[in-house]
C-alpha cells in the first residue's frame, strides 16, 4: 500500500516562500528552524497546542521535506529564465 502524499499547509508555504525570498539555499540549522516554525504554524492553524507536533501525523514537516521544497523551488527557478 502506498503512503499518502504529503501536502504543504498554507501556513507552512507562507513561511517557506518568505524564507526563500531571503535565502534560496538555507543551511541545515536554518532548515531546522524552518521545520519548527512550520510545525508551530500548522498546529496553530489547526487549533492544536503549539508543542504537540505529533498530533499533525503525516502532515508533520521534517527537515528533509524542507530541503526538498527548497531544491524544487531552485529547480523551478532555473526553468523560468
């Protein structure tokens, strides 16, 4: 059985796009900070306690997902030229 596809929440996308405007290739530490910010924002948006990220389940933002999001944006930008 296939796992369900991850879908970015609007709160997370806003954070990521804002960050991308300042830095298209964040360091691991910056990505970790973005993970925390995204998970916090998603909890708030869904009415969960901010430190209960485990309740997000498959919607939990991870460092790898943030890394891939930035890589995909950079890839898209190269084709826009």
